[in-house]
């Protein structure tokens, strides 16, 4: 049993190193448009990685992840508006704190239920946050949202050229946080705790009878999941320049679900692939026609029907086929 | 010495007294069979002991302590484990993972989230050893959903066994298995529990298995204990044969 442990690491390095180099080269090779689109994809990728800890690994479909993403974005907006802060590191810390508190409270209620009841509860609670952001306009700016200026990164002044800042320095910042998040999530799902979550997903009754306290584990997974979404929201805020109730509304939760399904939630990197693919599809659909929702919807329905296990499910299938040629 | 004893435990579901003031004792180290027709209260009694249900009245002592008000989690920690009549496994995880999870849990390691599970070599070695004992080491890397029914029954027992319990309930370990496969499964299970010195309560319908593998038999009927004794005594007990065994065993004994 000694050898098989080393091989996965080598296998991961074999594609992670070229991919990493490609990601590092992106701002220098493609224009700011593609760099920014990719950044949105990576930011959503963090949120969907978090989301998938619940769906793919714990077997819980959250339909309210906009709440934690939005909480992260608004945490940044409030820190700018009320505390006059500008440090991205403080923004990240603040969004982790806020999204953790909210997901502890919401999670405490939601993990008592599973399946459709869990989904509906997460949806309902996220709508509560949305209506707060929507109605309390003197605090949140209502539909106008709150402006978020370019932040200081690691104590460095962002300068005045916003496009240069976003497409280069902020890109590398987002990339670094993304890689860190991906590594942390990879360790979590491969830890004994991650195994326990998968056990709960597969068979709740049995998990309980091998001594796993399922509610507690679900709650921990819920909070980790929410914090990932909150962190993504904080990274998204300066990129968008504005925090609006749009990121709290339930349709955005739906997009998060879609990204996971599109990429393949049975696979660790499926959510990342799905987030990037969805962002590109949406960007092009919006640029192509004013009826972009219709176009995007049609494309997505076709994709899901053609790839029931998502993009990564298809990739796995093709790799398996190549290995065993007939 | 008794490892487990219940005193006048009762449990009703509506008007149905599923378990009616039962005094049930399991002695340290024995292999006991709990038999009775469907609806006799066997599974309810086991559910009361494992903590799935709370008794309406009565008291349960395990390993020298009153566990009546303890949760099922606390009873698992105290050393009560069970397998399931309808196999309950983690189907998408490998057979090795299924067993390893019991070991991680037993050692209180399942809350560790900053270390890779694969690094804990001792756990995997032990898990593989358990699979080997159950003759399932060849299936270690196969998802539990992808092995035969007989193998799944064995794995179900292996998962409970890997918790190293003091008392192990086997709920119909050979149900749904072909007659030909029953004896091999029971041979494996009984050899393992005897060598491990684990006290076992088997709930079983197959009388051949009951008489062959148990040291003591407790017969339940309509929520109460009808008879309690060595296999030979039970075989000779007229009340048992008429209510439960029918003419099949009497004929065999004669």
C-alpha cells in the first residue's frame, strides 16, 4: 500500500505546473477583457468550490449561497463606507468573519433538514438578507448599491490607472487567493473529516452508527462552504466596483448551482471549470444579444443534456476511453 | 458476568406493545442468538439497546453503567456496535474507505480537517487487515456499491467490527443471501468474533444457522421473552417448537 500514495501527487503536478504557468502568463498574453473575464471565473470558482463541499461531498443542495457571497461583498462595502478602510487583507478578514457568523446562524437552522427542505430553507434565509439590502437603502444604498474603490494590496497604493491595477496586480492577487483556497479545499476533502462528510452523503444512518455526529459535521461543512463564498464575494467587490443587491438575490444562487452542475460536482475541479465556463458563456451571450438569458438558457440546457455529469465528467469519460482503446 | 442487561424495558407504538417489560441479559464473551417470528419485538429491542429509540419504561445497563438515558452516539462510544439487516454502506466510497472510516471514528480522528487521510498509515494498514480477515482484501479499491450482495453483507459486519466494540449486534447477517453462501459467511464472521473475544448478539431467521453458531438462544414472542437457554434446551422446548419452529425442527430432532 505504499506506492499508490505517491502517484496522485505526481499526477497532479503533471498538469498543475503547466496550468499554473499558463495562468501566470494570462495578463501578458491576452488583453484586459479576457483577463477580467477569467478573474470573474476564478472568483466564482472559489464560491462554487465552497458550494460543492455541501453538494458534492456532503450531499446537501444549497439554494442560498448568494447570501454568503453577498455578505462578503457587502462586508467590504461597509468597511469602506463606515470605517474608511482600504486594505484588501482587512477586507478579506472582515468578509471571512461576517460570512462565518451568518453561515453559523443560517447553518444551525438548515442542517436539521436534508434534501428539498434544506434547499428551501437556504433559499428562504438568503432572501431575508436580500430584502434587508434592498429595503434598508439608507444603510445599503438599496438598488444603487455601495461603491467600492480600488483597494490597497499588501499595503501598496493601487495608483490611478484602474485598468492596469485590475488586469495585472489585482489579477495576481486574485490568482494567489484562488490557488490558496483550492489547496485548502483539496486538503479538506481528502482529510478524515472530508471522508466523514462523504460517508454522511452516502448513508446518513450508517454514518451515525460508526459514531459520526452528522449534524455537527454538516454544520462545520456549511460554515466552511459559506466562508469560501464570502471570501469570493470580497474578491469580487473591487472587481465589480459596486456591491448591489443583485449578488444576494436567489437567481445568483441558481447560477452558483448551475456552475457546479455544468462543471461536474462529482469531481473536485468540476466547480472551477464550471465557474470559468459559465462566466465566459454569460459574457458572450450578453455581448451577442439583448435576449441573452434566452440564449444562455438554451445553451445550458443543451450542455446539461449532452453532459449529464458535467464537463469534467465528460473529460473523465474520454480519458478512461483513451486508456482502454478498443 | 453480564455485559448488558435490561430490566423491564417496554416500548409501545400506539396500541401495539412491541416490547413488553423485557428482562434481557447478555453475558460477557458469549454468542447469543435472538430469535422469534416477524413482529416478535427483536428489532425493537435492539433499537432500544442501541439507542435509536428511548424505552417508555425500564432500565438498560451496559458494562456496569446505566445507559438508559444515553444517546446512541454515547452508546457507540461505550462500545455498542451494530450491523444492518438491510445493508447500510457508503456506496460511493471504496470498501477500504468504508472500514477505514470506522477506525478514524473510533480513534476520534474524524474532525481532523487539516491533514490528509491517506497520511495516516496505521489506519489504512488496520483497515486492510480487517478486509483481509473478512476475505474482502481483493475488493479494497472497489466502491462498496459495486460488490456482490454476499460481500456487502460481510462488509456491513466488517464496518461494525472495525469499531472494536464490546458488544456487537448482527441483524440478520445472512438475510437475502443464497443458502449456499450462508454458511461461508457465518464461518468467517464467527471465527473473527470468537478470536477477537467480542460478545455477539445475532438476530436470525435461519434456524440451521442459529443452532449451529450460537451458544445461547433467547426466543421472543409478542414482545416478551418466551424461552432462554442453550440450543439443545430450545430444541426440546415444546412451547417454542409449537409457536415458532413448527414441525420442521421437531421432525429433525426426532
